[in-house]
C-alpha cells in the first residue's frame, strides 16, 4: 500500500471534465420551484428574466448525470485547480486519535474560497449569452470577490450588494473587489426600492444575505443586458461545486482511501453539496454507508431548528418559492461573525437529503468554532475562514470520539477558505471579547411568521 503523502495533488490531465448532477441519482427529487404569483411550478420562462439561459437549463436539469465543463472554464480552473486533498497528520498527532483526517483545501486562490468554482462558470455563461453586466450579493465577501475575479477575466461589469455588517468589518474585502473592477454597495442601501423598504422598517439593521439578494435582483431585472447570479443555494451552483467532490473521489480512489464520515459547513449548502456529490451518489446506490454531516452556526440554524417549507430566497420576497429548510425569509441573524453561513434557507437538494435521512446536522456557537479554528491554524498552518472552521470543529469532535472508542475512522472535511479577511473576528476572539448568540424559540418564531401562507403540495 502506497504511503499517503501530506498533500495529494492530481495532475491537470486528471481534473474532471464533467460536473456531476446529483439529482439524476436521487430516488426522490426536491420539489421544483413554485411561482408565488400562480402557485404553479416555475417554468423555464419564469426564470429567464432573472438568470442566464444556460444556468436556467442546468437549474432545471434533473436527468443528465454528467454535464460537460466547457474547455474555457476548465482552463480558468487550471489557474488554481486541482486543489490538494491534505492528510492532517499534524492534527491527528495533536489529538492523539486513531482516526485518519483529510481535508480538501479550496482556499488557495486569490478570492480565498471554493466560490470561484461557480463564479468562473457563471461569468463564462453570461459572456457567452452576450450580456454586459451582472449583479449579485455577498455576505462574508468571499462570493463577491470570486465573482469580481471572474467578471474581470470575462470583461463583464459587476455590482455587488454586500451585507452592511460585513462591509464594515471587512474594508479590505471591498478593496479587493474594487481592484478587480466591481462596484460594491453596502446593503440595505437607498439605491433600490427593496433596500429603502427594509431600511424604513429597520433603520439600524446590519443587513442580511436575504436583503442583499432582493436588491441585486431588482437591479438585474430593471437593467438592460444584465442578469443576476447567486453564489449558493441553487442547484446549478451545487453542480459547479461538484468539482470539489469529484477531485476528492479521484484522490481517494488513487490511494484506496475509504471515508466513513464526510463533513462540510453549510451556509446555502453549495460546498457541502459539491464535496459529497459523488460519494452520496454511491450511498444512494447502496455502495457505501458514509455518515454525511452538515455543520451550521447555532446563531442561524436553518437545518437543525428550521422548518421544511416553501419559502422565498430573499427578504424582499421576490424570488420563486423554494422547498427548503428555512428560518423564514424575514429572519434577521445576529450580526456575528458566522459570515457566509448567515442565510435563512438551505440548498433544496441538501434540504431534501437531510429530510430523507441521508445527512445529519450539527450546530456550534462561534466561540466553539474559533477555538477549533485557532487550534487548527497552530498545528496545520492554514488560517481557516470562520465558515470552514465549523467543519473543522465537527471533524475534531469526531476524531476525539474515535480516541474514546478506539475506532480508526476515516474523516474527510471541506476546508472551504482562508480567514485572512476575518481578522476582526479573530481579534475579538483573541481578546476574549467574542459573544455567542443562540436564538430563543420566540426569536425563531418571528422568522417563521414570515413564511408564505401557501398550500404545501
Ligand atoms: C469560506 C466559505 N465557506 C463556506 C461558505 C458557505 O457557503 P456554501 O454553504 O454555499 O458553501 C461561505 C459563504 O460565503 C464561505 O465564504
């Protein structure tokens, strides 16, 4: 048996040429989007005013197992892929665990996270369609940065609505996006009807992804040659992220690594969906019995305390209705540092798999998460994004459980990004100033009260 290196790198030739569409493998599909106006399932025509054509087709494609990655996108990917699958030998030693721990590291590109995998694809399809500009939202700033890079490459104008609290905490993120040519607007803003409405109702709000989405969609549908793109939640975003799981699977097969547990942090669910895709496809076929774990912040617990219901994807209630685990589109998360995990909903595919028992959920407070982030940074060298550190926390807990039981499980987790722009949060943690907020049932009820009153099919 070959010794497993610290880092398994694939060659460029080994990089997948197709994305994997997990829905083609699911025994039961997630419910299609519902048009809130008619109560009917959304058609292609309903989605085209907002999204690029090819992305709408990918969104609605439930049958093709593989979708070719155009050569142009593969060449873009080669700027920073394949990404390494790292054996966490140092962490294993520190924890004194019999478990084998691996992480797929997506943080080694300039944008700093996995988000570039979908940004590259979405900008490519926009350009191919002849569009001249795009709008989007960003929470922690990772998605906005990734899309800024992709739009610079494809010469597209970009407006980024950035959640206000993040924009204030991370001025350097904004500067990177502007360096790549994007226009960055703090959300809620007075530049849109949706933003003005949210500000009138809640003038001191720190904003949320839901608000920022409403603003970005409004600008896209009222501007010529412009569409809206989203960095998570939607099926086509998860599809693009399957490159993470496909590369991981090739690396595992090369070294006969058989995961028992696969862990990912879950904001809108895209990295988790991408990481697990090929492994989940096999699990559905009865070929493995992997324990899949989704990790979320205790402050925004859409899977672990949310409702499985039809809901809007945005606070302004302009999107189609999505059947997903949700805290309600009116849920306002506390302005803490869980950054990109502060979204009220969840990928409909992840939601369905969770509902059907294929995935379990865990949640942690941010103090717990930063404790693990710091431990990981000190022993493995990489300074993780707070989002990614949710998965680190769960992996460490699983490895310590192995130490207790003596089991030699193989654990893989997604290390989705770096934390260089999260130093305000690290500074708070280091100074002992970090506060934890766990919503009460009454707090959550306020969000559930905003769920649309629509007959569930
Ligand atoms: C580094 C990082 N990891 C994870 C996420 C969560 O997103 P998703 O659940 O779509 O992967 C984000 C979102 O901003 C992020 O920036």
